[in-house]
């Protein structure tokens, strides 16, 4: 019964080995000299500006883009198992996926309406 989980465990082990190996190799091979430009605060291509104390407005476009990525990433995660078992799910599976895709489309329409897909 557990033999069907062996490929998943092997893939997980390879992914973990690659992640840990990449970090270790970059720490060993990467440059060790730091200057002011490398340690300065830099986020999303926008230079930080000094702001007065208290609440202030900031652009949320980057957060909308990140949410859009997460929504479509979750969609793909649910589409793969559905595609594999499509024959056995029949009409119920098709109806469930249509309702799921409609929900995802609402999120897509919201982001499109808010201008999250425009790169000025």
C-alpha cells in the first residue's frame, strides 16, 4: 500500500536536496565583499523614501500581483489531480471544476479591474 508513495517521497527528497545544495553552494561560491549599495534597503524596484511618523499610503499593486500568483498557483494545484481522475469523476467532477473555475475567474476579474495586470 505504501509503495505508491515512494515516487512522491523520492521527488520530495530530490527537491530538498536541490534547495539545500543551492543555498550551500551559493554561500561557498558567492562573493563575500559587501558595500553600502548591497546592504541598502531595496524593495520591488522602488527606492524607499523617508516618511513622517504615523499612517501613510503605499501602493498595493505588488501585493495584488502576489495574490494573483497565489490564486493561479492554487488553481493549478487543483487542476492536476482533477485532470488525472477526470474519467472516473464524470459529470460531478466536471460540475465541481466549472464552479471552481468560476470562483477563480471572479478573482481574476477583480485583479484585472483593479489594474493589477497593467505594468506602467
